[in-house]
C-alpha cells in the first residue's frame, strides 16, 4: 500500500522476524537516546507530499457522481477524511515497520522518525493506529449513510495498509506495492467515493479510477526506481527491482500519462472531460527527469511533481464533469 513514496528495504523475507514478537524496540540504541520530535518532524513523518494520493481519488470520484447528478458534499468530505487518515496511517506504519528492521539507514528520501532515532518506535506505531482508528470512525459513519457492507471494505483497506510493510511477510517487499496502490488508491477509493454518493458505479467512474490508480502507482514506482540499488542490496524485491532500471523507466511514463488517455475516453461522455489535458505539462515536467536518466536524490522531485499533476487532473476532471 502506499506509502506511495519512500518505502523501505527488507531483509531476507524468509528470515525477517515477526515485528510483533521479535522486533528490536530501539534500533538506534537505548530508549534514552531518543531526542524527541517536534511538530515539524511529525508532519514530515506524515509525508504531506503523498497526500495528493488520498485527495485526488475522492475529487475524481465526486466528479463522476456529479456527472450523473449524484454529488453529495457531506459524503464527499467524509470520504476525504477517510482517505487522508488512511494515507497518514500507512505512512506512519511504514516508518515504524521499516525502522524496526533497521533498513532505513541508507535511504536518500525524507526524514524517518523511527530510523533516525528521533522517536521511540512504539510512539510511531501508536500514531499509525490512531490514524487508522480515525479512518475507521469516519468510514463507519460514511457506510451507515450509504451501504453498511462498505464497513468490510474499509476493514480490508486498513489491513492492507498495515501489512504493506508490517507483519512477518509484508507484501510491499514482494513487488506488489504498485498493484496495491492501483487497487486501493485507484479502484476502491474512486469507485467507493462515487458509490457512496450516487448509489452505483459508472464507466466514467471506472475511467477516473484507472487514471488515478495508474499515476498513483507511478508515484510509488518512481520512489522505488530511486531506491533500486539499496533495495536490491538489502533483499527488498520491489517491482522496480524486478523490472530493472531500464524497463522501469519505460513503464513509469505509461502509468504517468494514463490519466490523459482516460480523459480522451471520457470525452465521449462529456467534451468537458478533455479540459483535464491541462494537467499534461505538469505531468510531463514531473516525469522528465526519469526520461533523462536522473538517479538517486535527483528523482525525489518526481514524486511531488506527479502528485501535483494527479491532483490537478482530478480537480479539472471533476469540474468539467460537474458542469456537464
């Protein structure tokens, strides 16, 4: 699951200890060595640059519902809170799970609360569970207002968020991260948003879901492209490690430009959907370093650029569909 950026490496999947029973409670030394973190460090640990992956699906799904006169502001806000809490929770969960394995030491990305030794691992774990708890509260409220069976879908989303890097066999370490992002922050997030407002899903909603899911997976893949050398050395098998540097740089632009292709397709439902091509320059500018062969820290801006491009695409698409 996303964290759609800045994932961690893994030791051998057959020898990784179960973090619930054999974790190192303090990978940096004794508990009294933790210096503590202020608001700025906790905010960085929540990874604000990944929040577009939570906001864009709700915006796009609401736009799809609006096309069929089903938009509902209150339910859209609840869906937004669910998605935001989930992505904050998964970011803290990744920070905790990666940190207790001691695999964050050679990363070139932003600060990690656990791996840096600023915060005791248990505090980061509690922060993750707190965010998941809030997501559950908002999700239950949204489900009661629409369809109670969606509570089961929400529980699946929380489980997927935790086991992305948590537990003895994290699936994010087996090359399944991008698939998970596509499903949960694409298909489920967009179509779930549309369903809770409209009462059904439509082919326009599916097109929005494919576009959002693809570029969101691209953000994750860009992060893993940056970390191929350290991930491969530590035994973390991401999709980028499986594909290799050259093929990853071919797949990534395809994922990044998929929303534009979906805009052309949605143009058959409403010509206003074509307005979303306004996001093309932003997406192209974000992906340009990948095409030019940038490596290491030079790839970090790609993540934020793709996130902004995704959010702009979702906003323009939703506005166009709503007017239609």
